[in-house]
């Protein structure tokens, strides 16, 4: 799997000529407005074994922890970012040894290992995410690797933000930079612990930014390509003519009542509000001035969940101003297209990319 990171200079992008119908720009000129890097990660599947006899699950645990320890976009490693997000008191829910019943084990700090008192198995920092539990005999490891990809994307965001928030020059860069992720601003399954951690971290960094630059807002958003919100936006924008019901230059943020009644019904009458546990952003449907329809998530660090029960985020204006010029083609988000392009190139990402924001 590959993690692509790209910095797009909106001031230069806005000067490029666009095609009248699609809003697309010349790819050759587009490359001059961006700086990109990628990092390839190799992890074992279910049929893998090591020469010393370790099974696939154990090899995966060791390899995943090693990957987190060696990757950095700025300053600390991803493993240190994970430990910083969850804190030293967030325990490993249960022993990674499937034959052991031990629970609430101490998470070892990065660069160290721990040990289960009952069975003696080695514990790693990454065990706190419990992704190894997705390894099931005679089943595909696709779900496990998908959780790894989601984790890397979230940690890439947190790693960059934490690094920039450490210095005055970094905080200055934060107020002039929008951070865009692929997919929802969410953490599902065993890694759902990262959702609350990210909400807390975004609030901490927002406080630092506001202290240094009163009135400045951290801007974190994502582009959603599929799922119930995308389908619903398509449906309501269909009649009487496709892509004409939502006027250009308009946005819509559904609240929890609308979401539960029309988009993602609750599993019972006492279901938690949408996204209460899994999301650190809320949905936004945007029709750009050029008529491109985008489904986004936008972070709102100034309020507590459920986010969809609050007024619009303070960063909404900046988020829309960032997203609108990135709407190209047929309801496509340029930031994701370029990140995917960089992810397909076998280069090694380092902290030089984030350092470029300081210059």
C-alpha cells in the first residue's frame, strides 16, 4: 500500500486556465503548482511466514509497529504521534495472544516493548489499535490492511499538525494551510479510539493557533467519493434535471435529525447521534461556482460531539474557499486526484514536504 502526500499552491492553481465545461486544467501546468511525496508500505498477508517460524499474525504485529516507528512527515515518528494522541494511560484492551485472556495491558512507549504478565508475549505500541485482531484463519487480510491504510492517513494528518504547532513559524503556516484527507474524517472498527483522540488533538492545536494568531482557524477537511452521503446528494440533485436542483455556489450541512431520518438510519430508537463515536468531522455538501458537486467532511474542534447538532464550524468559510477551486471534472476533488497520483509513484516521503510549508 502507498501513502501519498501533496502540497498544492492554491494561489498558483487559481491562475491556470480551465476548460469551460469540465473545469479541468492542463496536467502539465498543474504539476508546477504542487510538491508531492509518497511512502510505500509492505505488510504480510495471511499466507506469510518468517524464516524463524513466526506466523502471519505475529509478523504483521512486528512489521506494523516497525512501519509506524520509521515513518515521519515532521519531527516525531508516527509511533510517537500515536502514543501522543492516546496518552500513556490508554491500555491495550486485550492481549494480542488469542489464547490469553489478559486485559487492560499497559501500552509500551515507542522504541520499547512490553510483555504480557500472563502469557509472556511481547507487546508493541501499535497493539493498542488492535488491528491484528482482523487476522482470521482462512480469511482474507483485506480488512486488516484497510484499517492500516486508514490509520496511516490519520496519523499523517496528526503528525503534520503536531509538528507545525511546535514553533511560531509552524503556527504561522497553520493559519495559511488547509489540510485535506481522502474519505471521511473518521476512524472505524478497532481504530475508533483515534476519532476521539483526533477531536481532542484538533482542539488542542486550535487553542495554540488562536493564542498565537487571534481569530485564526485550523482548517481540516476531507473529500468523500462514495457512500450514503454521496448517493443522497446525487438523488436530491437529480430532479427535474440532473445536477441542477442544488444551485451553484451553495452549501448544505445536514443535522443529526435529517441524517438519521433520510441518510443513515439508526440501528434502534436509542442509537447514538450519527458520528458520535467514529467521526472527528461532519458532512458538507457543496456545489461550487462552476457547478461541481462535492461531498466533504469538515472538522469542528471548537465544539463537543455530536458535531451535527451544532451551528456551522467557525472554519466553514475558509474550508469552502479551499474546496471550491479544487472541484474539477465531473464532481471530482483535485486534492484527492493528485494525492492518488503521487501515491502511485514509488518515492519515499520524508519530513521535507511538511518543512516546505515553513518556507
